[in-house]
C-alpha cells in the first residue's frame, strides 16, 4: 500500500509530466508557426515559460520529500505532438487550427490539475502550490479559447 507521501508525489509527478508535455507542445508549435500568426509566438512562449516554472516548483516539492521527480513527457503527450505533425502536413496550420490544437492541450492540463485538486492526496504546501498553478492554467486556457473563438 502506498504511503500518503508516495501518493502525493505520484500526483505531483503527473503534473510535472503534463507540464513537460505542454512545454514540448508549445515549442513544437513555435517552430512551425507562420509569420501571419506572430502574435501567438509571444503568447505560446509565455505559456512554455510558465510550465517550465511550474515543473521546477513541483520538482522541488517532490525532491524535498526524498521522492524521485519525473523528468520525461507522457506517452499521450508524445502522441498528441505526432498528431499535430500529421495535421500540419495536411493544411492544419491556419490560425483557428493552431488555436484549436492549443486549446486541446490546455483542456488536458486543466483536467489534470482539477483531478489533482479533487482526489484528496494534496495538503499543505503542495495543495497551495497546485491551487495557484491551476488558477494560472485556467486563465491560459480561457485566453486561448477566446482567441480560438474569435479566429476566422
């Protein structure tokens, strides 16, 4: 049976992994984005930087409890980036498509944070940190969704 610390660290490691996925996803889009969508570059760079910070904060919490912090991306995140590659080959590089794919990624990370906050394994400093990060993730999701909704 897993201890409370092991369960907490597992939840935090899941969040580290999805933040790593988010970084890789935004970096992939940044490399492929066309000049007409240059405004999205700054936004996506900001969100990649945000996830680097979140991952570092979560890693510090796991390491402080003598846990083994996650350093990789998830299998699902790797599959999502492969899907983005396939879509871009078939013309899915217009603004609305870019934002729709970004929103799908934001949906996934928002869901991961909601699950982490509702499963009951976080308390104290971990709960406070994940709650604050979750609010920032929701804000990023809502901004990308609004941009997608207004895209032509």
